[in-house]
C-alpha cells in the first residue's frame, strides 16, 4: 500500500450496497471527511467482487459500512469475507441497519449537501444509480449520527 493511501485512509468513510443477481450491481459511496468530498460509483461486478475490492483498496477507507444482512451474526456474505481478508488490518467493517440505505434519503442528502448550482447536475448524473444513492444515504446517516449502526436496531 502506498504512503499516500495510508495517510488519507483515516479520513475516508465508505459504504457498499449490494444488488442481487448473476451480475450484481454494486453501489459504492466514499466520503473524505477532511475535505468534504464524496465519490459515488455504481458498477456491475462478478460474484468474486474483483472490481469492488479493487476500488476499496485504492480508496483505502478507515471504515466500511455494510448492511447488517451481510455481516455476523447473520450468515456473512461473500463481500464481508473478502473485505475482512483483504483489509482487516486497515479498516473496520460496520454493519448498518437496512432502513438507513434509502434512495430517497440519499437524494435528499445530495440536495442538502451539494452546492446549489451543482445539485441539479449531480441529480441528473446519479439518476438510475439506485445502489450508489443508497450507499450515499448510509454514509450520510453515519456522518450525521455516528451512533448509527447495528446496535441502533429496535
């Protein structure tokens, strides 16, 4: 790992939102809290999640949010195992309840956080990127309320 990735990693929060299917769509959201920059991606990946894990390793987040259904105590999903294997020394996996992964909330956060003159263009660019928008909703909720995690389930 490069020293650049290591030094910046403590400031990056990521979320991974998984679609289902033979060729799953994966939504990724990264927020660099130091500079206030968000990067959203939606990719089609294979069941080995090569593109997803590559992107995660490049961005080197300190925390990765996953839906609780992908993490223990439930049967861990493949993505959980891959992240744990590849990045356990550099980041924490935080399970987040499904209710925080909402497209509507993600769009609301974009409207509220983006510069006014850029919000419309961002909304056009993100249109149809359901999983990326849901991932951004989870990251945003975690930033607004750091206690948001699986322990906040009723």
